[in-house]
C-alpha cells in the first residue's frame, strides 16, 4: 500500500484522537501535561485560545473528545478531559498580562454580532483584538446567551459566566444588551461590513396532544422554563413533575425541578434508555438525584380535571427495526399507562426561529426554513451575512458554536480584506523531538494503570436544597494530578525513519500493545490482517513506511499505541523518534499562548 | 540501559493460551542489554515459544553462565526457575539439576564466549551425555561485555570495527554438536522469528540433547561492513534448508504441500515437526549426510539454517543411567537413606 505521508498535518492530528474529535481542535494532551505540572494558567490559556470558554466548557461541554480518547480503548474509561479543563480554570490564579488587550488602532471595519451567546462572543473575541469594531446585540441584560439562560446554576455558577464573558467584553467590544434585533435589513443598512448571526435555536418545540390547551397553566416549555428559573422568575414547581424528552435539556429540567420543590420527578421518553440524546453522564447525574427515567412511553394526552392538570397518559411501545435498520415504535397494545402529576415540562426539542430576517435581502432559506450556509466558510447567500452556532445548522452545543465562530471570523476577516474565502489558512504545526539523552525523554512516558477518578460531588442533601449550589466540586489538585497522569500523550508521535532502520525487531519485541510489524507489503485491507495484532479498527490509520533494506514495510497500527516511547527507547539507530506535534488551528487573532517546558514563548 | 518499565497494559485483543496466560505473562522485566541487541529478539522468541506450547512457567528452569547472552534469562519467563552459574559452567549445573529433577523443562542459554571458550569442555560433555535440555547459544562472534574482541566463533577473515581481520579458525558449534551426538540440531538467526520460534518449540518438546546455534548480531561491536555476523551479512548469506512448524499432538494434521516437499517427523511426546523442504535433497535424519552438507555449504560461504538434524527416537541421560523416575525432592528419607542393611547387601554383592 501507499506509504504514509506524515508531512500532511492531518495524519498526526488524527492520531491525537481527542484533539481531532474536538470541533475546536483544542490541543488536549498539551494542556493536560501543564495541569500535571501545576501550570494551570498556561493550561487555561491554551484552552482559552482554542475554545474561548474553558471554565464554562469544563463544566458543560458535550465532550466529543472523551468517547474518542485512546485510553477508553486500551483501558475502560477515557481520561476525564472535560473536568481537567475545569481544573485549569479553577486553579489558574492571576492572568495578568496574558489576555490580549483592545486593539490600539482600529482597522475601520465594523462587524455586528446578533445574539450574545457563545458563537457571537467567540467571533468578537477573534476580531476585536486585531482592530475590528465589533458590536454585539442581545435582548437580555447580560451576555452569555443560552449559557446564561438555559444552563442551571447548580451546573454552572454565574460567577464563571461573568468572568469568561467579561474577558471578551474587555477587548473593546461594544455591547448593546437589552436591545432586540428585529430586522436584519436595517442592520445591514446601518453599514456594517459584515453581520454574524449567532442567535441560537431559541424556540422550544411544543407537544400538541389532547388536553394541551385545557391544562396549559401547568405545562411549560423546557428552555423557556429554564430561563425563567435562571432569571429568578420561577422559584417553585409542583410536588409531582413529569419531564418529557430525552436530551440534555430534559436532564437540566428534571434536576432543576428536583431543587424547586419537585420531590417526585420523573423523566418520560419515547425511545429506549440507550437511544436517549442526553450524554450518559447527564443521565447518570439525574438518576443519582433520585429521578427515574421511564422509557418506551409515547404521550397520548394531558389529563385534566376542572381546568387543572392532573396527569398524563402514555402508550407503551416497543422498538421494531425494519429491513433498512430504521427504528419504528410500535404500540404493545397494553392499556395506557397513567402517571399523575402537578406539572409537566416539555423538553422535546428546540427549533430555529428567524422572524427578524427579511426574506428579500438575498438570504436563501431551505425547505426546513433554515438559511443556506456554507459549511466551510459559514457564509450565507448574502455575502455580508455569516451564521454560526445553533443558528447555522440547528441545535448542537457550545463547542461547535465556538468552532463555527473561529471559522466565521476567518471568513469575515478575508471578506473584509478582499481575500478568497475558500482558501483556508493552514494550521500552525510545531514538531519537537522529545529525546534529551540516550535514555531520557522530555515527557512523562511512564504509563499509569489507574482507572478514571470520580469527580467529588456535594452531598445530595445539601445540593437539592439550593438551586444555585454547584453540585460538582471539581477535582482537587491531587486528584487532578492523578487523573492527568492517565493521559497517554498521544500528541507525542512515533516518527519512523526507514533509512536508519536495520530491522533488528527491537521495537516489535518491546511494544506492549503489539502495534508494530515488519512484513511483506500488500493492499491495506489484507495487510491489516497480517499485523502482530490484526488492525480491525478501520477508523484508525496504519502508519506504513517502505524504503527498508529487505524490501519489507514497517506497518504500525495507531489504534492502541500507548505513546510510551519504548520503541524509540529500544531502537539502536534512532530510526524511531518520539516527536511532539503541536497543532494549532489557524485563527484571526495572533494570540500567543504557545508554551514549552521552559516557559511561555514570546 | 533502559530505565523505563514496560506498561502492564496490553492489546485488548491479546489472546490467551490453553492455560489462560497471555504472551505477556511469559515476559520478564525490560532488558538492560544494548538497544537492538539480537539477544533480546531471541528472548522474545523464547517467550513466544513457551506461550504457544502452553508451558507452565513454574515447570521451566532457565540456566545460564556469564556474558551478555547469559544475562538474558533475567528478561524472559519471570515466573520460572532460574540459575545464573559460574562462567562456562551452565552445562554442569544444568546436568546436575536435571539429574535431581527430571520433571522440569531445562533451558540452557549461553553465548559463544561462555560455550565455545571457557565452557567448551562443559558444552561437549553435556551434549555427549544426552542431557534432556534445550541448549541455545546466542552467537555474535564477539565479546560484547569487554568491548568487542573476537570470540572463538568469529570467522577467519572477519573484520573488527577497526578493520582488523581475525586470523584464528572459528569453532563450529553445530559441527561439534553433531559429532558429539546431539539429537536435535538447528541453526537460526535472531532477525528471523518465523524460523526461530518453531525451532525453539521443537527443541523444548524434544527428548534428548537439543542444540540451537542462533546467530545474534551485536549491534554495538559486530554489525559493521566486514563482519560476518551482522544483520546485513547474515540476511545475504542465509540458506535455509527447511521451514518448520510444530504441531501439537491434538491438532489435526493437514498436508498443504506436494509429496516430497513436506515431511512430518513425530517426536517422542507425540508432537509433530512439520518440515517444509527448501533444499529438496536435504535429509535432516541422516547425521553423516548432514555433516557433509554443512561442510560443503560452509566452504561456499553459506550460512545454512533451519532444523539441521533430528533423531526422533532419541533417549536421554536418565534412560542411559536407568535413574529413578521420581524427582529427588519427592523421595522420602527412607528412599534416600536405605540404611546399613542395604549398604551391607550392596557391599556383599560386589565381593
């Protein structure tokens, strides 16, 4: 098969599973090493550069990195990447001199951001320090968007939001809070060079079934109810509460209800427990708080007596799969299940809503009434208008919003300066050999056998009494160190130089996970079956190198590699080297956070 | 030397053998030999062979003398018995241990210095007595521990790192073993595990004196141009006479090769050696023909490898001596000290 092209930055980027899976491509192993080194501020800044909201994401991220983590394959559980990010935020201390400052000179370009959620704020963060005049509009009194309105305070304290929104507001961004944008046309007419729409997916989907109108007083839309709770407009709920829906919003609803007087809170979902959209850990947290999750129940009607909600009835279903593997929920034919309740929270989905965008200003909408947005450039069919976050492609999560924002900022920057939007800037790749002496390596390559450490929680009795009491306590420094040591340093790559290899087999013999094979060449599918350990995980590349004296090839399965460096340690000729690949995605702002073992580089 | 420990983690798909052990369970601590040493590959081959043969680690005794090669038993079979003897004296210690307990599997690991110089006499007598053992010489042609002087197996004309040729005749341990009556003789190369692992497996299952000469390049002192024991030289001059598989008794035997190309040799314990012939005129059961073949090919500068000779009906030292069946440690005081009456009887029989 074709030898691997390791000069393509994507090759080694993919090996860093966590970073590759992260929409914002945060250099995870690098900041985890810094945490282990107690250099929390450095770790925080690496995060801040890449994902803008480390303290917020360290508590609320959907963590696409963790299912991808290699540790979860060689052992059982991934590294607690998300909660280590929180550690960096919790212990960072003084950041004086680290944050960028407002631009000393403006570049004369004006950008409007609609909504003050994560997408808009991240665009502002990228553009303001290089001289753009950025104006952020939001109908609420303070910035943060859904971060502030929808995420319960027991998961994310207000102070963390204030701090991280504050870093962006301090960059000379003009904020127009308490002001609703009701016409995109007039915004464009105001002469902004570009408009970024980061208005989220603000409308909760309703459930129209019999009894909905009659019992309306005790039926609440999940995200609206959460924001009422957030802003203190709602302070209690009935004793018996049903939460409909299986996503993370439903989990926030049920746990909030539990803290506002609901002592009999149930989540009811149509699907099976496994297919629920909520993250596994959010389901776990809800169950830990004494909230049962009842599955395979499809709502039939809201039951009411004398104009007051008294309960709901459900049809019991089972999942059947047709020939194409599509799931159908089929009634079991049993009698309807009745669940009595005082309140219902409907969290069955969110929708986009653009009543304020005129349909005659050159923005095309598709048949789902979503704007047509270029996935690469985030540009709409009106060249001055860009979308990001939930407003672009429907409800996702904060980290996707940030990822969109960086790309949209690059596009806006190019657009304002007449560049080609499709010509995307290359990542910044730094390669550093880790060899220090004959047997010394400049990274900690001793593989720890510890299983994942649990994050300490507040005692449930206290947690359920106060909706603002943060329930997760976070790792302390000792636990954080131990958890950080579980990281395999996947960014320290095994780099092979065939010209130096004498084919002595030392690397093959020492590899603890049988990654390396020297074999006759063959087509990839066939070669994969002939390796020391067959490479059956097709999502992981094999690193193939020809140019050996015997005419064989070196084939290394990246799947299980522990990055322990023993191959390089036992190589007599230095044909294997351990090299750190730091891959930083391009951004508009030249924010300097590059760190080395020696310290922060200027 | 390497200070790192090898991670305990292994590939999740790593298979277990009939005893429930993974290959990793047959390992020892990380080697302290020079990185890339051929000896480490031989250790890996021994680990693989023991794993594949489902050997119980505590039923194996590994013995060695002095030298780089003799250090290696520290780095494999961490759960087996070990004895690191005086320089060149491994064969005597092994013979003694074997006499005392014939139930263990004996693995002697030695080098060209330990066996061809200081221990040459020891080597010769253990072989000619037919001690039931696997005797591996990790042969690199130099004294690595003392910085690369030629050893007794270095070929005449081979050059050292400074380009100075060796003027002494080499000792050919394969030829000696054949002359002295070894009943299983093989030669292999540390860089070819496909060949080496089955050879070790066959030797471990063989009853009688099994000898393997394994060329094992010294990456520090004997892997340069002009060396005849370097990776490149051995790969260029390697002439394998056959390829072998060891078939455990209970596995079905299927012939994959045309007649005349494949030969099945039944060993004493019921295992089969399946030999795929490469040199079609080569008969590994004819000792005299083998010796002639080796001399002819050596004269042409070829390194003949493979299973060179096997006598599958061989007996061993215990058979020759008609010794007691049970290991000494299981004999009672009454068995071991039969008393004055028995002595008197014995003396009377000799008068």
